[in-house]
C-alpha cells in the first residue's frame, strides 16, 4: 500500500445547484499512512463549508462547519444520500454538521490514534463520493 506525501492540495470548480463552486481539497498523511481529507467549498446555495473526513475501519468520521444554517440542516438530514454515494466500501457515521455564522471551526480534529491505514485511491474515492453527495444536496435545494 502506498502512502501519501506529507500533503497534497487541489483547487478546482464544480457545478452545484446550477452554479460554479470553488473547492479546495487537502490530503494529509498522518502516522503510518493514516490519511485525512480536509475540504472547503463556497457557493451561494450552500454557503461556506469547511471540514475534515477520515476513515476509521470501514466508517467515515469527521465534521463540517457551515455559515448557512439551512444548508447545514439539509446536510444533516441527507445522511442517506451520502451513505448511498459512498457505496458499500464505507459507512458514513459520526460526521457532525455544525452551523457557525463566523464559519469558525470550534474544534481541533487531530486526534492521535484515529484513522485506519488507507490507500491514496481510497481517499480520492472518498472525496469524490462525498462531493457527489454534496452536489446532490445542492442540486435538490
């Protein structure tokens, strides 16, 4: 299994809800190949979202903070869409969606012994599938 370099960053645009949305992805290597994906995006419909995801065994854990309360509520209620987009490889659980007007992330999510060793491909697929779920939620609003 190959490991990620210390950090990889990608900036790109994606259409969500009929508008172009700027996306920033960061893949960070933790101890012994345990990866973390940080994500920020900003759109008129979803507002500004920032958060992190990691794989723990076969579960996806993390958090997202958003500055638009209605978008955060829709994301909370859309766990079935997210689970469906992740397929059978992972279960989407223990992911918190938090509303904060300032979009300040009220926690440091750098727990030491978390995360399961995963390949680059798995982290890329996780990001892609999660973004597809966000698109589905944004398109439905």
